[in-house]
């Protein structure tokens, strides 16, 4: 058994070990704290970088003035100036037709005949009823005259004379009713012959010999369609900012794809004098002479309307347009670098550039090629100052 140390002897080695242990522990704590601080700093920098990357980077342009724009091109469709679908007023079967599609007709010309045996019998019955009513009236006339003579001689009562006179009045009324029935059926009988209401061209035939004809079937197909194509009309939607410059009798040039390089002259004939709340346009009607017969109703046409030379429009790149469920819009950037989506109306599509009819002002900052998913109020980072878009000429 080793001897015990004398009381009061110093314990230097054990104290040194304790100090060394404390120092090591302090070093470990410092290392761990430094690591945690560095980690938090890295996470803060990563979050800052991630937040910065989440903000879309965009380039913006400003609307440019389309100076000296003297014409306005608008699409339209040619329509016959007068067009009449022909329906049957009587039921039956088609007995014959005397014209076909493309036939020129004159007002009153026979188009087709309808065979209506039911109507024929109704007319015969009505005429027989009229003859019976006329015979009864004739007898009542003679009878009333005789009784009036007897009444004048006081050989019969006044009551009997009045009854015979009233019976004559009834018979006369029945005759008029029978005559009206005959007249009505004779008018219907005349409708067995379908005639042209005006000079024109047969553009549609939807029936054939033996086909069942229903009376007043305006909900179905017309038997024929007659169109006056000596004049045609084109309906166009004029953007609101151009409406003051497009007046009645304004000259218009019309072109169609089937005759490239050839133009037809027309004039603005009518205006709706109202702006459509959804499209921001006014409906106008253009009339074009077609005495040559070259133009066809239903065909697509481009209209070029002459405008004052000093009229200007705003133009932007076509890539700035946004099409979504809310319609046609562009994304603009406000003073706080927030997105503001504005609905617009296009005046003309010039390919890479479009002219704007309404919705923008000259100082707007418009996002060119906006990224998907932009919404009102989203922050953005503008990398280039706004430059005017290329103006159309």
C-alpha cells in the first residue's frame, strides 16, 4: 500500500490538468459558435440571393408615335346590300322550280310552285259556304221586304217585322264572313307561286321537286335566297380614337385576296354612332359599287380608310401583348416597380409592331416579352431604361 501524501502537500499536476481542460473546452465552444455564426450568415446571404432571384428581371419600352399615318386598314366581310330569304307561306310539296343558283331574276319572276291539295279543298269549301250564305241572304232580303209591306198595312205585328229585318242583317253578316274566308284562302292560294321580291341573283336553293314544304318554317332553311349584288356593303369595327376622323362619305379602298393588286372604291355609308363597351370600337358600314359583278357576297375583304395626315397612333412591339382569359392586355411598370396590367384595343396589326387604339398613354413603361405568370402588383426589376418602341410608318 503506497504511502499517503502528507497533509498540506501541493497538488500542481491535477490543477494543471483542469486548466488545460477548461482551455480546450473554451476552444471547442468558440469553434462551435463561430461555425453557427458563419452558418447563419450564409443562410441569410442565401435567402437574400434567393429573394433577389425570385423578382423577375424585365426590360421596358415606351409607346412610340406612328407619325403621318394616313390610312387605317380593317378587315371585313362583303355582304349583299339587299338579301331576302324566301320561305313558303303554305304547306305542301314542291311541284316545280324554275330558277337555280346563279340565275338572274327580275322582281315578280316565278321561282317555284307548290302543290297544296289541302289548301285547294279548303278554298272549295269556303266558296261553297259563301254561295250558301249568299243564297240565305237573298232569301232573307225577299222575306224581310214582304214582311215590311205587310207591316205597313198593319196586317202583321211590328215584332214579327223587326224579327225578319234582324234576320236579314244576320244573313248579310254571315255573307261577309264567308267572303272574308274566301279572300283569305285565295291570298294563301296565291302563295303557292313563289316570286322574286326584287331584281337580283339566286344565291341559295335549298329545295327540290317533291320535297315536303312546311308553312312559315322561318326557323329552318329558306327555300331560296335572293341577293342584290350590284352594290355590296362591308361592316367594319373602327377603333374609338379613329372614329372622329372617319366620317360619312369618307373614301375607302377595298381589296380581296382573289384579285391581288386590284382595288375597288367605296364610301362610308352609315355609322352606329355608339362605342361597343367590350371592344372599344364603333360599327361602320361601307358601300362599294359592284356593277361589274366581280365581288361576291360572303368573301373576306380588307378595307383601307383614308385618314387625316396628322393623325397619330401609339405603337408597341407585338411581343409585349398578353393574351389570357381576361382578354388582350399589356404589362406596365409603375413608379414603385410594380406590375400594372392594362387592357388594350389594337387598331392595326403590322407584324412585329401593333398600333394601339386605346388603353395606353405615351409615358407608360411597357414590359417587352413579359414572363409568364405576371400579375397585378408583382415586383419586377428593370434592367434597362425605357426606350421608345420602333414607330410604324
